[in-house]
């Protein structure tokens, strides 16, 4: 079987790849690149084409499809994309200040423990 042969895929996998490909083309990705990405997504979600033999099945995941509609990385969604740079910067500074404040609250508690208590815990 030559590379790129799709005969070993199920009809459902072929339909899925076609649908994903159409989505990429709507977003302006070239036909060939859209097809490549679509099959890569199908392979990642279902583990490739169907394979004969008992116990050769694999569970499918939807991790790629779930992430598809988001803009940016794991934390940057449509809400973040629609906000101005100044708003995002202000939010980031506020988050950094909160982390710094919480770290300051936690660190004195660790420093207060006496060495005797530490050795008692180890035993």
C-alpha cells in the first residue's frame, strides 16, 4: 500500500477528515495544506486507519476538535482576543501582583517552623 493511501480508513474517518478540511479552507488555508492538517487531526484523534485483528481497536479522543474553535493558546480565548492590549496588560499586571501577594503570605509560614518540629515529622 503506497504512502497516502486512504483505503484503510473507515467511512466515518473519511467524512471527518473532509469536514475538518472544509473548515480549514473556509479560514483561508490552501487546499493541500488543509487536507494534510485534516488527516493529521484524524490520525491524532483515532490512531490512524482501521487495523484487523482482535484487540487492535483504540479509543478515540476529541481533544483536537475541542481546541479547534479557540484563538491563541490554552488560556487565550475569544474574550482575550477582543480586548485591547492595554486591558490585557492591566489584567496581567493585576495577576502578577496577586501571585506576588499570595507568595508572600505562604513563605513566612514555612520560615516559622522550628528545626525540632521538622525532625519530629520525619520519624
